[in-house]
C-alpha cells in the first residue's frame, strides 16, 4: 500500500474505459473515480460504475465513485458551419429566440434567460474566457455585443458573466433524473455544479436522500465552487455540504485568473477548519492530455495544492480523453508523495484555543496528539460512520491513519479523506476481539511488526455511530 496521504480523483472516459487499463490506474494510485454526467446516458453510467467496481476488486483496492452533475447549460447554440472566427470590434448577437443555426453575425442560446440576466456595459466571457464580448444593449430576446477579444467560437461553448450574476438554478430537471441514476449505482459522492448558496446544496441533499432511501444509501455531497456568488457564501455552503471542489475553470472566468490561487488557499484552509473534505481540480496536468510528461509549472501546481492541505487532486480530460491516462496518474502520485515529504505543519498549533465539546472529537484529537509525541507507527480508528477518521485527517501527522470499519459504504466514503487508509474488516461486537482482529490484520498487511507502538480509538458499546469514547496505546504483540 503506497504511503501517500493526498488522494487522486480520476475522471472516467473513452481513454480510460478499458478494464485492464482502469485496473492499472487504480493500482497506480486512483482513489476515487469521477463519472461526468455531462456526457452519456443513464445506462452508460451504470455500466461504467460496474466497470469501476470490478476493476477495483481485481486490483484488491476499494475506490470511491463520485457522480458529477452537469448543472445548468449556460451555452451558445450551434453554428451552420460548426464554428465561426470572430474578430475584435465586430458586432455579434446572442439571441434566445433564434432557431436557425448561427453564423458570423450571431447565434442562438441554450440558456434562454441570458437577456434577462445582462445589461449594457456587462462583460461576457465565452469558451472559458478565450472570447470576450461587451454588451451594448438588450432588445427583447437579443443581446447585442461587440467582440473585444476574438477567436474561434464553436458549437455549445459556455458563457460566463464577469463578476457572476447569472440566475440559472444549480439543479436542472436533467440533474434530478441523474441523481436517481447516481443513487441506483450507489455513488459515494455527488458533486453539485454551480451552487450559489446553502439553499442549493440543501435542495440537492433532499433530492439525494429521497432517491437513495430505497437502496438504504446516503451519499456525501460536494459543492463545486465555480460561481463568483459562492465565494461570500462559502462558510454557509460548507456547513451544509460534506466537502467542496475548488473548480478553477469557471471560477477563474468569473473572478479573474489572478484571484484564483489566493481563493484556493482560503477555501482549503476553511474546509479543513470546518472538518470538511476539499478537492482541487481543473487543468492540474493539462499538458499530459497530449504529452507523456507534465510541465514544471503543473508539477508546482499539484505540489502547492498538496502543501495547502487539499484532500485530493483531480484529473479531468487528462484521464477521460488524454493519450496518457496511466502515466498521468503515476506522475501525479509521485508529485504528491514528494511534496508530502516537505510538509511541515506543527500539530500543537492546531490545538491552541480549541475546545472539544464532543467526546468522540476529543478522543480523535487525543489520539493524534499522543501518537505524534510517542512517534507511533500508526493510528487505528475503529469507526462505524467515519467521523473519527475525518476529524483526524484534518490535521497533518507523519503517520498513516488506518480506519477500520465493517461497513462497505463507510469504507468507500473514506477513500477521499486525506491520509486515511480505509480497511473493511468484519469487526466483532466484543471490544477485545475487535482490537486483536484489527492488529492481526495490520500485521498481515505488513503495516506493523511485533513491538511497534500504535494508538487505537474505539467506541463502547461497539457498533454505534458517533460513539468513539476510548483511546488505547498498544504495543503490537
């Protein structure tokens, strides 16, 4: 088992759907597989989820599955020729009522509300900000603009408004159907695109819980932070989510590229402080879509996210459609491991001014503190819900946290927690038997040898979520 704290999320797509290749990618370090619901039909996602579960079983590793919802389609329509070449200074009309294919003068809109959301003087950014237009006037359903930064505009490219302010709801009718599909395949996480506030995430939670109830399942919810409006609402969004994704693509278009690195650090810090998980995403290894090695800048980018304390780094097109999906995972794993060697975050600082009102939280913190000072070989958490392991994972320690659970859903949920190695063990209801079984399992895996000191947390009576109330320091027999 590789000693790497930072988790890797890889997007499944045409380039990575070969069963043998997917198995190799999981062996190389993929912890969570992302299914992008922007592409494909319901059955495609069910088939891909089965592919992932089978590949993970062959690799002898458990991986999580994250269903990433498409969200609102804020896009232009299609062009007669598939694309047009826009020049700076030329007029261009974005027309919500246009039904015929677009041309050099204008194009229709998939997003019919745009004329209501913009006014003269606004700046629109198309195709991830590669094309910039200034709004001159809005006449009925037609937004008249002047091209400021030209280039090639092709079918269905995205539209952003500088500074945010588009009213599109985070959850569309398609997303609501996709949630049902995601729950039928027991997705461990659901990523919600373009939430503006906590209400968007609360609605997503209700829909997920309703769709998951027949399966006895409850997914974790990830809010993708990609709208300018979400930034001031970040704390409220985090409070009702299980984690966030620093979605640097759309976010950069709305707030400006230069603002994103600082926001990334702020978001990671806040998520950790609030005991939530955080994924850093978008263009992390972009050049490896076509090249077998990353650029030096990409290496630094991944390493900096690791040093900021992100739980996971994510690959999108690199593994979904790139030429080198396996090599990309291998390179990313190596960068994460190397960056973690230089990490320094004094544990004592995390406890200054902190008060722990819950017994299980205090036990988790006590285990970290004690194991750190005893230079223990590992921390072992017997956990039903995964909460103890999550709390421990919010702090930097130089030893692995082994989360032992009897619940498969909990094991899969913990695949995203930084520095947590989730193990599925048929834990006994008798405490002493359970502790002995956990130690035997870790010795069998080569994690511990006789004489090694380790810390273990457990709840009595066993089998009750949120019941960790015992910390024990053991020496392996």
